[in-house]
């Protein structure tokens, strides 16, 4: 929740008498003009009664301006998003709360919140008289089919006199941000990597919950089993020390997202690039749920979350935070200016990457060769290759894509073409079948991921 102090809506009304006169409505300006015209006619015609009518018409809007200008309502406003992170196409609710913290009741209040047009129409509310110390709560819904980060605010409060002669706007200063993340699909458990799950022994695993220092005892924490007390270390350090349990190890998974602008055609929520982003998000969530240490890598060589030196996510307790951080990154990821995959290849060339899941756009011969070489730095590797031209024309996958797929498969990749609008869950299952058939041919058995 973001909130503003009681006097926040009061300070913007002190812009001077000129600003107050600028708040005259069409009705107020009409009354003022009619009063001045009546006064001039009364002076020319020598009609004192008409002069009194003119003065009344002119003074009424000026009195309303003076009263509204001198009003010192102390109003506090707050905004709460529920939730603050939503998938594309889903709705979020924005709750607004106004508190009258002054000793005087307010008049009619008009509340308006500024939102980007992509989230829907600008919400406006009319609040009746708010008693001293009272509050009013209203809410509205926002929705976007496009991922991104959208600012909400500032909140504006419009004060009006009972006659509708003058309106003054008082603005709050706080903003909130709604994060629209990519859509994700629930993926089936299939055999892709050579491990039964994210935990266990394996050639390409890393410690999940601790590092090399975990072989020594640690300080006793509330709730630890007293049977794990290490008495020798307790006597040495003068405080209770407990033995660390053997830490499980986690399989690694790198999700590579090709964001090159030259690799995609078209735009919008149904474009090939948006499918690739959504696919990467689905793979990340699925692998984290399976207990893998996951890293998001783009063609620019940047990785997320980057908690450690190797850039992989941390312990199981941090998986939710890691997923949120990666989703926030995917919410704003855009096309890169780079023309190749060389920087991503340099990151992967160190090896020990575990499972590699890649989402490629259009690949020319040079980039396909470079992508094929990434397989030699990894264990199992799965590639989803998009021909963005077919997404624009809704045609069949071109023959050039078949050639790129053949090159990847010869290098050990499990490579699949992606037809326009194809569900990732079906492709994931197909990749698992191909991986299983390949493992059976080589006399190996894969594990479920």
C-alpha cells in the first residue's frame, strides 16, 4: 500500500488567487460575464435595480471561489493493488481509500486516478459528504493483454462548491506500479534431463541449500533437534552448536531466450516474440517447481537472477523470490540490438550448465551453427525454433527452418519447430518423447522434468 500524509492533498491548492479563478466552471464564468454585462447596462441606462442584479450575478461565483480557496480540508489518500503482479490478460483490482483527517466535513468530492490507456478507461468517482474523521473506499479493475510495468497515479481530488461555480484540483504525489507478467502454461512432467528430479546425485549438480562451509557445525537455532548438538564444538565455542544435515544437491537448468530484433517479425500479444517470452516464463516456473536451480539467459549474455557467481537461483526457500525476479525481468524484456548469439555462447562455454532449454527466433546459417555448438557445453538441450514469417502469414513452417532443425539435431539438440499459436505443453510433451527415444537408442534413460 502506498499512502500520503494528511496534508498532501492540501498543499496544491495554494497556487494563488489566479489559480483559484482559473477553477471557475462554465457556469461560474457565465454568471460572472452576465453580472458584468448587467452592471455595464445598468450604468449606461441608469437603472439601479439592474445594477443590483448584475452585482449579485458577479459576486456569487467570486464568493464561491473565495470559500473554496480558503477551504482547508485535510485529506489522506492511499492506493492498494490486489495483486501487484498479474499475468497478461488477467485483471487486477485497485482499491482507493480517502480519509478526512480534519475537523470539518467535506463537501462533494470527485476522485480521479490516472492510469495508462492500455489498462482501460480513466476511473472517476463521486464521493458524497465525508464526515470529520470519516473515510470512503472505492475500487476499480484494470487489465492488459500486453506485458509491462505500468504506473498508476497520481490520484487527483476535485473539490466543487454546492452551486457548481468553481472546481479546484488537488493532487497527491504517490505512484504505484502494476507489473503485467507473461502468460504461463502448466507443463507436463516429461523426460528431458538425465535426473529424476531437481535433487539428488548427478554429474552436473550443485549444492542447493549451502556451500562448502556447510561441513562445519553452526550455531543452534530455535527449533533445531537437540540430537544434532555437536558437543565438541559446543565446548570449544562456549555456545550450543549443531551439526548440519547433509545438504541435497540441485540439478541446473538454463533457459535461453533469443531476443534479437532481427529474429522476429510482427508485434502484439499473438506475435512470435511474445510466444517465445511466454514459453520461457512457463519453462522457468516449471523447472523451479521441479526443484531445479534455474537461470534465465538472453542473447545479450545477461542472466537472471544472478544471486551467485554462476547466476543460478538459490535455495528452495528463495525459489519464489527468484521466480518473481525472473518474471519481472520478462515483463519488460524487449528486442535486443545485437545481431548474434555470440555473447550467450560465451556465457555457456564454461560448461556445467545442466539442462539447456532454448527459445530461438529466425536462425540464419551462421547463428544456427553457433547455436549447435552450445550443445557441446551442456548436458541435455532442448530447442524450440520459431519461424516468425509464418506467424505473420499463418503459413506452414518454411524449408529453411527444417535445415536449421537438422543441424541442431545432428549436434545433439532435441529441436522442434513452433507453428503459429502452438501450445507449449504439447511441444513439451513431444520433446520428452523425442528425448526418450533418443536415450533408448543410446542405451540411456532420462529422468522426469
